[in-house]
């Protein structure tokens, strides 16, 4: 799955992670619309920085870190 540089790769990444991130954002905000906005912004940033995303995901997998630094 790494590196995530093509549209199909990113779509696969999104499909595999978006529900979990939305639930996390909803838990933080308690507001579905705000959680959806945060999730959308997180993936927009991930797409813009997709060249660096593979390295970040590798670090997260090794360190046990998740998507806690979205906002």
C-alpha cells in the first residue's frame, strides 16, 4: 500500500481509514457536522501531502500513534 501517490492508492487508504477517523472526530467534538468537516480537512491535507504520507504512516505504525493530530 505504500507509497500513497496515485488516486487508486489514496482511495484505498481513504476507504480503509475514513470511518474510524470520523468516529474519532465525533468523539472529540460531539457534533456530526463538525466531525465530518474535520475528517474532510484531514483527508484534503493528506492528499496534498501524499508524498510524505507513506513515511508518516510508517512512523505511526511503528510507534502506535494514530490520527490524534488532525486539527
